[in-house]
């Protein structure tokens, strides 16, 4: 699922993972959701996205999030 919907291309959005080769990154979508947008609002604002893109975005983020944890230094 994710392999077909999440793409990484040199020169497009600095090589960040994008949705289906669009100039919309996984980070963009997650940022909009973190800011309070719903999937329906995002689909309305970005009609080039498809409902099936969201499970792929979540799956990709979950797999990346399984990477090694690092401590954040406290000030």
C-alpha cells in the first residue's frame, strides 16, 4: 500500500516523502492534521489527494517512527 502511494524523488521537495509524486509531503499532511484539520477538510482543500492516501501516510509515519529514539537535551 505505502510503496505505491508514498514516493521519494531527488529534486522534489528536497527528497522528502511525497504522496503519489505530488508536491504534498507526508509531513505537510501530518502537520495539517496536528493543527486540527480533519481528513475531510484536507481533501476539500487539496482535491488531488485521495482518501486512500491517508492510510499510506499513517503507515509510512508509523514505520519511520519506529526508528531509534534519541534523547532531546534539556536546556
